[in-house]
């Protein structure tokens, strides 16, 4: 049984593993290995993850994790970019645990937290060729609003809450 909750420091290594493995699984077919390695080292290193678990704000609500027993099998993080504008900043699963509705459980948990804080719309960015992320967001009511240039070509998805 999967349980979603706010992350604690004891989950940091699991978050690191899920995010790193998920990033490699999502982008290894479209990005150079050195770029993937650099992103993982910058964003998914233990000191940063530990800080992002303990230092939260409206802009960064912190990590939330999907747990199977005590194992982290997915992680999500989000916050606000405007008074009523919520954002999904990161969402990764253990790649071998796809299609178990873990991503949906994580997104639902984050969305409920953002709605409690006044969100009326939710945004997410996805690389243009990410054939895991794009169908996931579309199936949950997100619509592609624009394309942006940032470390490659990305798509901006939005849904009303």
C-alpha cells in the first residue's frame, strides 16, 4: 500500500535515488550524459535535498514522498509562483514502479496542499520530447500553453483547479 506524506530527513537518500534514477530514465534518450550527470549533481545532492526538506516556504512547500512500507518510491515538490498560481517543480518515480498510480497519488497530494493555500491554477514544465511526462500531465487535465527555451526546449502545461 502506497502512502504519501511530507518528506522527513530520513527520506533524503530515497528522494535522491528516485529523482536521480527518474531523471536518467526520463532524459537519457534525449540529453547528453554529461548534462544529465550535472543536473543530478546540482539538484539531487544530499545536502540540497536535506535543506529542501527542512527549509520550506510558500514558494517551496518541500518534498512529498510516496512510501511503500519505508521505501521511497516517488517524490514530488512544488510551491507557488504567484498568489494563486501553483507549480509542480519536480516529480519522479522509481522507474520500475511506473504505472502503479504513484505519480497520480503524489500529484493529488501536492494539489490538495496547494488548494488549501489558495491555488486556482497549477503549472508544470516538461521537456518537449519527454514521452513519460507529457501524457501523464495531459491525462490529468493539463493543457500545453506555451513552449519555452531553458536548457533545451520545454513545454509549459497548465490546469485550472
